[in-house]
């Protein structure tokens, strides 16, 4: 699995977040609430952003998960949603194909095989994130999502 190395600008995301212990990956309530509010606000048809912010690297304690969309000026968003800026910089962009149950395998490959053998290291000053198309189906084995890992040399 070879990523594309991309340079991205700052990107303003708006949505909801939830902080959980590192061993708790139950983000379904976050996404259910976000998607319900997204639908009620007629904000469907746009790419979805799943963002992970770690308190430290390597992660040991807490992780903040975000469910969001890219903010566009002039659009009304739910009052409860807040903004987060994805930091500009270099990212390794991978494609994950498959269900969410297969996602840990993709991440393990990135962190145990690709990253250690690459000329890069993980840039913990920025978030890692995924982008899913508007028609993404979580448990569809044909689903694809882009996985962005912040890197530096």
C-alpha cells in the first residue's frame, strides 16, 4: 500500500466532537447525533470528515474524535456545532477499501509497516483524519475512504 504524499492548506471543519479513553472506540453515538443534525439542517451531499486528535504521541490516554464537514461561508449550521481547523502541511494519503471492521488492519499496516520504512515520521502537531464521500456506507465492503496521516521529514 503506497500512499500519495500531498500538501494541504488549512481546512476549516464544523461539526461535533467527543473525547474518549484511547481504548474506547465507540464513536457511533457521535456520528449518529452528527448525521441526524446534518440531515435536519439539509446539509447532506457533502464529504464527511472523521478527525482524531491525540493528547500525546504515541497515544496513551485520551483521544478526541470529530465528526464534521468542511465549513462554507454563507451556510447556516446547527448552533451546537463548533469549528476546528485541520492544520496545513504534508500528509500521506492512503485509500481504505472495505468495512469499518477492516479499518484497524489498514491503520496497523500504516503504522507498523509503511511509516517505519518511510523517510517520514508522524507529525503529532496535526490531526490525522479520514474523508468519506457523501454516499459512504459504513459496512459496505466496496466503500472507500481517504486516510490522511500527518507526516514530516
